């Protein structure tokens, strides 16, 4: 898999971080954000967030004292927790890209009871609801101020 | 050189489209210059699986983030509210959420009623027929009989209540507070060749179904059929004047960056509350060294935004999430002035349906509600589709220090100086916002919501742009007269939100368009009796 627009080292750290952010779960039968297909989507989708993501990853590597991906799982969690506190706007951008790709994965959507499709053209059904709820408001006297 | 036209309209958004349509029956030669493109229904995000992602890319509401070739950059300075818009045929109605309340009668009389700001030189009664005409042209859904308004009859039935609407209805009834189905510029039935809403739930970045009334599919087809020419990718740099100080036309750049002059008998500006002062300030001449029609010095001043406060919480029962138009109810319990609240004027509470799954994940992570790690999945499932949210739309009073100027450095792709925003929230607005947040929390408590969150003011919430070329009868204290004509330049008109005297506390587009129709009607009347340029 090409890691462009990131370097191999950046991509490895990002993938490791994605796995800490959203790990796979047997309970919910979902992959983690470090899943191969999801991570490939993340790399493809960095787009206008590339610079911010790189800044965030440089910060992460600094906190890790080297490659974040090479840390033991416990240490990764600790560094990630610090990073979460300190990451600022660049981390916000990184977070957004990971979440954008994770929550549009077919497997994840199905586990949430969603149909993996575009909203158009099928749309959705919204119930009319109980319009009698409005009856007390209908009984109110006019509330707007008269000006003449 | 291009052939001279009778009427040159600059900007094809909410107001430009309405004025073009109304003037078309004069059979004058009318041309509209628009810097953006047409948007095709197939371009809209809901056509694809990446629909939520595009909210952060080519359909971002903030032009600095969207950064299309057809956008101009905006220096928001230290403003706590940033300008959002869309540049293309239909203007910001391409991106609006189509929540469509009118101003109230009292909004036009704030000096008389409350002793603040100024009264408008027009009133609700004068605009009433234009509101009705605009509702018919745009296609508005809603329910007649709202006690917060003079009686009016939206042409289509209201949007469905849905689960979220019922949750709000029960909570507000418990408190004994007003709520009502919103007037929405969304078709709930087939309407004038447009299909009904199918609840895609993503109205803001454009409606692929064509149910949301953006002016590219409402006014523009009718105006073009009636003979109006709409020229896209025509970015106007300046309005030109002759030695007598009358407007002679406009200089614009085409898509290739080539400069053109378009002569005209009269010019109508419809570039919105930021684009209009920017264009006017950029239109400098010997006659108008500080910008065209700016002898009052008020072009760009008195910028009003309606700072929004978002307040939300999570209930146990499942709600509509992103299904259905996001806004379908309002509460105007706190709209009219009650000085016991500690501020003057009031606000609307706009009640929201929910968010898409990705926006929920992003917002909740940013708020620290959604953790990283194994718990992420459990917490997320409790949040998704359970969010009940509302916005306080505060009335912003005019203050001259809130203004648009030209940025000395930042320019668009044609080298035209970009606008710079200078804005701080006034004390009255701040108090009103705090009140709105507290009442929103009362509603959430009545609905049984927990995990209360919010954003106040919403940073990317500068969607209502008003006041920067205000209307009035006194040329020293206003830019345009009571029917939209510039005091200083008798063949120059402004029809967009810039001309607002005060902001009211509702989304403005219905009133912006009613005003544009009223100004067009006034132009026709003065044309008829030969006093148009007197
Ligand atoms: C995300 C979002 C949500 C919104 N939701 C609502 C809502 O629910 N309800 C509501 O009432 N309002 C809403 N609004 C606001 C609404 O869109 C505006 O009030 C309305 O479109 C303003 O109309 P206008 O004619 O003043 O300007 P616009 O509709 O903004 O049109 C201005 C046009 O002028 C063009 N232009 C500007 N400068 C130049 C130039 N130099 N040369 C050529 N063309 C130029 C622009 O490209 C644009 O097309 C929302 C706006 C946004 C962005
Ligand atoms: S919810 Fe309705 S109006 Fe909004 S985008 Fe979907 S079809 Fe269009």
C-alpha cells in the first residue's frame, strides 16, 4: 500500500494511533480504525488536512521519543493520552479524517444499523408524529407586539 | 465593450434572483453578473457515500476552508464569529438550511418600542404582500396560526414532527412555552415542478432532490424564461461612475481573468452583507474616494451577525438523527422585549433534529465526550441518534465598530482586496445569549436530557450578514433610502441584507427577499411616474 502523501514512518505512526483511538471490538463486531481498508481510505482522504496531520504526527513522535508505532501497547496508550490533551488544532484535523473514514465503512455502518449507501436518491422516512401535541400552543393568545 | 444594459444586477443569490425576477416584467434589458458557477444537482454531496466528508471540503460552509476558485477569502480577524457563505448561482441559498421565519412587526420599530437603535423606514404591513409573493415563488411549507406572528398562510403543509419534534413538543408543553412548526423553504409536496423532500437530512450543503428552495431552482428559471441574462464567472471589481456621480456600469473579470467593462443605465447590488460593502469600498473614484455612495461613512459599518449559541443534550429514546431537514420547529417564547430578563429585544430558539453519524463523532470527540479506546464504541452508541439540540438566535444590535473594511494584504485570485471583519459581541447580545442558553438547558432538562454541551457563540456561525449599508431617510445616517436607492448615487440600488437597520432575532432570508421584491416594485413605480433617478 502506498503511504503517500505521508512518509512510511508517518503512516506507521498514524495507523498505530488510529488503532488506539478506535480499536477493533469483538463485542460490537467492528474493525478498528487501523483496519487495512479503513486506513487506506484515511491516507486517500487527508487532502486539505495533510499539513495539519503531519504537524500532529511530528508532535506525537516527539512525545513518543521516536516512532510511536514502536512503543509497547501500554506506553502507546499513555503517550496517546498526553497527545490528546496537547494536540490542539492539528490533532483536531487528524481526528476528523480518522472519524470520517471510520464511520463510512460498510462494516461499521451495518453494525450501527445503518444502510451503507448515499442518502440520495432513496432518502429516509420521518414519521409525522402526534400533531395533537400542538393543541395547547394553538390555544394561546397572540404573542406578537402590535405596532399600531 | 459589452452592449449597454438597462439594469445590471451584481450577485445572483437570495436577493439578486428575486429582484431580477420582479423587474423582468418591465421588459428592460436586465443582466446579472455572478462570480460563481451553476451548481448541478449531481454535484451535491448526498449523491455519494462521502456526503459528510464533503462538508469539510468542497461544500464547507466557510469559504476559507472551501477555497473554491470562485470564492473570495475573508480575514475574520479576531471575530468570535466567522463569515460563512456560498458563491455561485443561488448565492448562499445553495448552503442555507431553509429555516424561513419572517421578521415580526415589532422588529421594524425598535426605537419607538424599546428606545434602542433605529426604526426602519418600512414596516411589516408594507412588506406583507411581498412576503406572500416570495413564499409562493420560493415554495414555503408551514402551518398557519402561529400565535407569535400575524396570520399568514404558507402554501404547503409543515415538515413532519418526527421523533425529535415530538420530544421537543412534550418538553416545551411541560414548561408551558411556545413552539411551532417552522416556516421552511422546503417543498413538502410537489411544488411548481419541484419534487417533495425525501428527508435526505443534509439540506445545508445543497439538496440533490431539489426540494430545498435555493434561488437557482426557484426565481432564476422564471427570470431567465422572462428574458433576464445571467452571466456566471463574472467577478465584479468595481462599480464605475461618471463626472456627475452617477453609476455607469461595472468592471469585472471573466473565468480567464480577462477584464471587461459592462455599461448600464442603473446598477443593483446584491452581493450580501459582506460582499456588498467590499465591492462598494473597492469602488473608489475622484467623486467617491472612500468608496461609492459612502458620504455617510457608513458603508461597511454596523455589521450584525445574529450570534448563535448551540446547546444540546442526549436523551435515552431514539430520535431522528440526520433523517429529515435539520430544522423544523421554533420557539419564540422569548422573542419580544421583557426588561425583567436584563436585556432589551429577544431571540428565537431554533430546534434541531440531529446530526449525521460522522458529525456526531467529530463533535463529541472534540467536546471530550467520546473517548478513545475500547469505550469509544459503547459511548458512541449511546450518543448517536440521541442528540436533542437547539440554537439561540440572538438579535444583534447595530454598533458602528462592528464593521467590514478592506484588508490591506489579502486579495482574491483576481487581485481584488478581500474583506476584513472587525467584530465583538455587544453586552446586550451577550446577556441575551446567556439567557437563551439557560432556557435551552431548561428545555433539555424537561426532555430528560443529560450530557449537556454547547458552543457559544458558534464560531462558523456568521451566516446572517446584515447592516453594512443601512436604510434610512437621513443621508447622514444611512446609505440607502426607504426604497433601496443610494442617497449619493441616484441610479445605484442595494437589495441584500446590507440594508437592514436592525437584525431582529430570526433567520433573515425570507425578509431579505421580501425587501428585494418591495424595492423592485418601488423601482417599477418610480419608473412609471418618471421619478426613478430624481
Ligand atoms: C450554512 C448557511 C446556512 C444558512 N441557513 C439559513 C437559514 O436556515 N435561514 C435563513 O434565512 N438564512 C440562512 N442562511 C443565510 C442565507 O443564505 C442568506 O441570508 C441569504 O442567502 C443572503 O442573501 P443575499 O442575496 O444577501 O446574498 P447571497 O445569497 O449570499 O448572494 C450573494 C451573491 O453575490 C455574489 N457576489 C458577491 N460578490 C460578487 C462580486 N464582486 N461579483 C460578482 N458576484 C458577487 C456571490 O457569489 C453570491 O452568489 C444560511 C447561510 C449559510 C451560509
Ligand atoms: S432533507 Fe429534504 S430538503 Fe433537505 S436535502 Fe433532503 S430532500 Fe432536500
